[in-house]
C-alpha cells in the first residue's frame, strides 16, 4: 500500500512503498490527467512516480511492464492510481532542441528553424548540430519501430514524449507516456493493425518537422515518395543517406576498422557475434543482407561492422561500390574488392580447366 507522508512542507513529501521510503525530488511533468514526479531512495537511486487516472494508469502499467520499466502498480483511494517506474536519465527531445531554435522557430511549412551556428558548428561529439539532429530523428524512428515490435503504437507522437539520453556522439531515444497508446495485442485484426501503423507512420513523418530543417525534411519526403508502402526502416534509410561518412580518406585502413567496430552498440556486437554466426547459418544471410544495405546507404561504420563479422562482398555489392570509385567507402574496401575479383578469376580458371579435362 502506498501512502503519502508529510515529512516536509507540501509539495516536498515522501512516499512509502512497502518497506522502502522514497523522498520527493521534483516534478517532471504536470498533465491534465495527473502528474509525474522524480523520487530518490536512500541509496540515491532514481524512480519515477506517475499518478494518473485509473483507466489510463492500467494501460500505462501494462505497456511499461512489457518494456521492463514497471516497478510497482498501486491502486489509489481516489480516481488516480500510481505507477512506480524505472527512471530514464535525460531530457525530453522538445526541450533539448528548443535551446537552439531561431526566431521565428518554424518556417512556412512547419519545419523547425535552428540557429545557423548550431547547425554548422561541432556539437557534443558530432560534426555539427545538423548531424546531431539527423541522428536524433533516426533514433526516434528506431524507438518507434521498437515499440511497434512490442505491439505498442505510440499515438501521441510529439517530441515531449521522447527522452533523449546523450553522451559524446551517442544518442538513445526512449518513448514515454503511453496513456493514449494502442495495444496491438488487443486490437486483434491484422488489417486494422496495418491501418493503425500506416496512420502512425504518417504522424511520425509530420513530427520529424520539429527536428529537421526544411531542406532535410524535403529530401526525406522525396526519397519516401518512391515507396509504395512506407516502413520504419525506409524512413531510417532516407535519413541515414543524408549523413556524411564519419571516416575520411586519411583515416582509411585497419585502425579505422577497429575504431569503428568499438563504436558500435554492444547489443549489435552480441547479436552478430562470430560464434553465433558459425552455429547458425541464418546469421550469415542476415549479415550479408545488412552489409549490402550498408553499402547501398554508403554507411561506413555499419559496413565495417558487418565486414568484420564475416560478411562477404557479392557481385552486386562490388558493382555498387565501383560506380563511385572516389568514395571513401570504395577506397576503404579496395582490398576486399580485389579479393572478390581474384576469387572470381580463380573460379573461372578452375571451371575452364575442368571443362578442358572433360573434353579430352
């Protein structure tokens, strides 16, 4: 049973959850349906207490449980129930980007206008603020896809409902506030599910206007216009195509391979582990399909990762690379292109020799 204890003047209060006493720190968000606050336990671990209307609370609890964030659900004595959730460190995307908006903050089609100095100059490990914004947009789309894979459609796609956790050059986005979300498990109909997803992806594209300058937003829309059905990965691909390769010509070589591999997320490393690939042929097909996509997107870091995990060049990949012989990626993979061509030559010689021997 959760009880409020007036240890300090309102609103500085504490709550008791079982034997644990959590001390109020500050309000995180005040909404029409309730409020969200930050609490600390005796070890200074952070928790979020969300007090919200009962119907919304039960859905929030179920979806947060699915995502592994739910700590405890407490029925309230009034219309409000209480959710104790794992704290996600960071700030919402809207606040993070608002610091860099120009005046006026939006243009004629609703895209955000950012200070030129922010977009052009290095920022927190990124080449510039534009690269950072593109990365935020990519990670937000990936988070939306991750929620979908957990049968969750976040219907309130606004930047205030996504937490940005950021370290030098690394960004993670986490969706929060699922009071109006759709639980696809309860929808049942696959046709209705697809329609809900389609509408949500349209809302997602619109929400990206608050992150992307008009030029970059239009480039994304232009790339997506060629798609009959738009998926999350299509949006990611359209955005990644606007990122410049992070490795320059001077960095080409084995040290860059190692550096790029170390920068990959730990989850990808474990998923694509060499040992797993040896025992499961599906990993080989997975790696080579991702390698081909990385080459098509001119994504140097991902290409390095998949090469190092056993990906082999195919004729189609080599053809793609040789279309642009001056690109950093083509120069980086030159030894592998030569190896591929040499193997083709050896196979051709073996076949010719075998054909002649049979002719005798």
